[in-house]
C-alpha cells in the first residue's frame, strides 16, 4: 500500500483549489451536443484514447473506473492507453497498480480485453469490450535492473516514458527542462531505450525535457533508424505562444514543433491531450470541441494526418490530482503553474465519450474526411503498434488496412446482430 501512503494531501492547497473551482474532470465533464451521424461514426471507428491517472491519483473507487468505461463503451470508445505508474513510482507500485485495476475489472470480467497485439484491439472493437493498453509514465519501475523490461513486456506493457517532469537516472523531465536544468539523455537512458526496442515496447517522450528528448531522438535515429517513437499526450507550444494570456515561458508539458516533426519522420505519432491546464493561458470553463479540433488541426498541418492521434489524458477528479501533486511536490515544483491554472478554471479533461462526437462534427466542417478521422482516432496508433509490437512494416500494414477494416466491420455487424 506504499502508493496510498504517498498520497497525503497538503490541505491548504487543496482547500484553495476547492474554494475556487468545481471539479470537472472525468465523469464530471460536460457532454457536448453532436449530430447522430457523428455519434455513429465514433461507434463505427476504432477509437483509442489515453487515460492518465493511476489508482490513488485519479480514481479511488472501483465504481469510478467501471462507470467511466461503461459510458465510454456506450459511446463507442474502443480502448485506452492506461497509465499504471508515473513520477518516481517503483516496481512494487507497479504491482499494486495492476492489482487495483485488475480487481476493479474483475467485477465485470467479460467487458475488458487485455491487449497484446492489434488483433486484440480489433476483437475488442468487434465485441464492444474495452481494450486495455498498459502505459508507464516513468522508467523508475525498472529500479536498478534494465533486464526487468522483459518482465514488463510479458505483463503487457505497451509504452514507457523515460523521465517524468523531474531529473531521473534516464535523463531530465519536462519541468526540469523548463527551468533550464536539462542535463540530457544519460548512459542509463540509452540502455533503457535499447531494452524498449529489443522487447517491442514503444518509446514515449511525453513529459520529457527538450534536451533529453532530442538526445533520445538522436539516439533512435542513429541506432534504430525506422523504429517509431511517439508523444502519447503532448500539446504544441506553437498553438498558444501568441495567445493574449499566454505565460512568458509557456506550459512545461508542451512540446516544440521540431520535436513533433522529428517524431513524424520516425513514423510515429503525436497525440494532443484535451486537458485545459496545458492550454497555456487559455483556461475556459470547459474545453470546447473547437479548441480540441484546433489542437488536432495544428498537428495535422504541421506533420500530416498520418502522424496524429488523440488523448484525453483524463484525471477522473481534480481534487485527487491536486492531492497527488502536493504530496509529490518535488515532481510538480512549477512555481504554482498547475495550481494557478486550476484556480483560474482549468478543471476539465474533455472525456472522449462526451466530446469526441462534437469534435467529429467540427472536423467535418473543416474539411476532414472519414478516412482522415479514422487515422487520427485510432488508425495511426494501430499502425505504429503493429510495427513496434509485432514487427510488421508500415507498408505491409497499409496494404492490408482496407481489407482489415472491411473484415472488422463485417464481423462487428454479425456480432452485434446476435
């Protein structure tokens, strides 16, 4: 129960936020009106989001998780990259997180598909279950042993972040970089990348400092050309830098255009996150479908429709996130940036089930085709997953794509008609 002991709130900060905001994350998010056509499109399409919060930091009761996934299934969300561990959590924390997720999901055992290949995601879409794709937002779960990567692969770990906000043995996180203290990728960090590639686990550079991230990209380009890496939930600095209320340095989580471009060149994808407090200085009552579409549109124009995904980065409840941030102050020592954003109204995470149909209507208005949206909502992730997890080249995936979609849709119709 180590993780529970670590989540002891600093009451003054929590009370400050509670007094000035209403928690709108997760199941408290707004439902946006959308056309029936858009709602049906989401149901007919493989949609893969990104769920941010480990047990204790985002959800604390099984009902929260189960209700969230039930509503997502009803809306047609196929599955989620789900964060098990973050910051400086260790291997014991990982085991505890798996235990808590599995205990909750065991209450409804027929409603989840634990993903090891894209065929599992396709099967989940056909049957209407939730595809569970494990992610770690930290490499500290390896502790002193890179050999544990083999165990993580066996456990179903799909992707891993090198460094979360702070300075770690692998390199520096985004907050350290924001402060101008990024030391870059370490020798240990290179070993971690070697093991990720060896076992087919996706390198995720979200939350990683700019220098460390670019060092990692340099290493990937030199040592493993053609192997894609990704940003699973990162907003573009360029979208907000000229906004009226933008802060001088911007949000430390957001990434440069160069990082996004280099990711696309690797064959990877970048997913913007529908999370308000990362929208530097643009803190509305609720993130709107238009603002979410702006994020997607920015990346599509920058790196192309074949390299963009989506991520809600959902938090379930703002109160739990604030408690976690205060209890882990070293990892969130941002001069009050995040808490200030919450106080100014940045409490929403744009739950996919409630915002994606409206985003679909908005992107159609902007000229996006159904094929474009199918790529953004899940197809681009499926391509990268198949290459990294299964060793299937991109060109082969593209050649098989239409046939797989046709077969998947036929099987789904038969299954739903039963």
